[in-house]
C-alpha cells in the first residue's frame, strides 16, 4: 500500500479548467460537472492577474470542498497555500518540487509534468511528487508541444509507485487504451469544455476506465 494513497491510487478523469476571464462564467461551467464523477479538478489560468486568480481559486476551492473533490492549482504554490487547495501541479519551469512539498506539507498532492521523460519522472518522485504526468499523447489545442509520449511510457513508469496521468489530446475513445496501458488518470480540458454536452463528456471519460 502506498502511504500517500492509503485508500488506493486515484483513478479517472482529472479535469482542468478552461481560460475564463469572468469568474461567474467559469463557475457556471465547472459547478455542474462536479457531480458527474470527476476525480480531481485543476485550476489553470495562464492569462489572469493575481487578483483574478485568487478570486477564482477561492471560489473553486469552495465548490470543490462542498463536492468532496480535491482542487489542484497549476503552477502556483503560493496560491495553493493561500486558498487551502489540495495541492499544486508544476511544469518544468514552475518551481522546485521539494520546495513545494515542504511548503504545502506531507498530505498535499504535488504533481509534476514529465512530458516524454521517464528519468524526469524518477527525479520528480524522489523530490516528493505525488503523481507524474506524461504527454502529449496526441495532438492538442490546449498547449503547443513537440514532445510526444507513448503508451509504453506509462507501463515503464509503473514501478515509480505513484499515479500516472496521461495528458494531451485525450478523448473518450482513446481513454480505455491509455487506462489499459497504465494511466491512472487522464487530464482533459477541451475534450470536456468544448463538447456540446460537457456533462455527458465527463461521463464518457469515466466510462473509459470501466471498459
């Protein structure tokens, strides 16, 4: 049993918020999805100023607390600490994992982007990462990247002892194959928020883990 996940590794849909300059609009899009079976929610807002990010993160933390869903903040350890979020996700240029772990505490969820690099994932776990994220697995409009991960990388990372997240162009159709290859969670933005029926899209991703 992994001491960080005493009830077993988290599994399912890791939903990431879309860019939204209006807080009320953001909440109206996110709130109905929290009852549809998502595992984690990540707040990701690259273009907002600090005041708006604080406002939105506080509002999302309140929603997530009510729903019993961990909120993870993208890039910003200080913001995660301020709003009492469950944790933080850090990319390669977003700060030191060990420092984030020390500030947020042993119980925090600290995630690391590892792209297509198993050695980076090993280093991340050694520095205190709770989970590692690989990708992009497929073409994605959410972030420009030339790095591509393969399902074999998920299998190779099994021995790290932490949940493995697949990101980048994930759809309900390709989710079952990634889950079978070893993905514990799939991280999605557009696949849900660009869907005609976002709630139905969430349910489709969740079913991908039961396939």
